[in-house]
């Protein structure tokens, strides 16, 4: 079974909205928020969300270096096969947090990582040439189930170190 750790912001984790943007990083065993939907889909591909890291996006961005170090330590302790940041949909700050974290996980821990976000997320423009970003709809609804399947399939492929196909085949934004 491919072990996946998911990174969520306060909104996606169900902690609240603007009033919870400053929560510090925490680790929860298993899936929460959209991870509950993803977990079922991932199981079909031989993957499972074994843990979730949650952080308020303002807190993350205002304390980026120390937060990344703290989150990397959490990830290191779990030793997953893959790290998924998102789905960030079109949450702007969350998309940025996801991009920074994917870069750090790959560089510092040498663990495959990727993000999932909408085309109009600021994180997509900032990071699409540097990291894999699976496309999602803006706020759920139409297209979300298809995105969840692509996220799950992609996580399993990365975890198994399989060859990654083209952007069209896999559902990520072109990296050029």
C-alpha cells in the first residue's frame, strides 16, 4: 500500500475560515476533510492517506521558513511514499502554501510530492513550471470527482515510481 500524507489548510480541514488562518501546524493520523473522499478513491489505486498535516495559510506564509521546517519534520516521522498538497481548488493563499511545501518536500526529504489546485489559483501560476499540479475545479462541484480520480492515480504512480505520462494523460498543468 502506498502511504500518502496530505497537507490541508484550515478551510479544507474543516477548522474554519478567516478566523482560523493563524493556526499552527498540526498532524492528525488518517484522513480528514476532502481526504475522506480521496481515501476511498486512493484505495482503488493501492494508496491510502495515512496522515494529514493542517496549517492556517496566513500562519504558513507569515512564518514560511520555520513552518516548512516543522512540517518537514512531521512528514519525516511518518515516512510516506508521497505527499499531496491540496486540493487547494482556487484558494489563493493555500495554493501558494502548497507550492512552497511541495518544493521543500522534494528538495529536503527527497519524497515525491505534488499539488492539486485550480487554474486560477495564484499557486498555479507561481509553481506550474517547477512542480506537478493536478488541475481541479475552482470550488468543487462539477469536475471534482474526475479530479479526485486523477489525484489518486497520480499519487499511486508517484509512490510506485512509475513513469509519469503527459499533462493531458495525467491531468497536470504543463510544466513548460
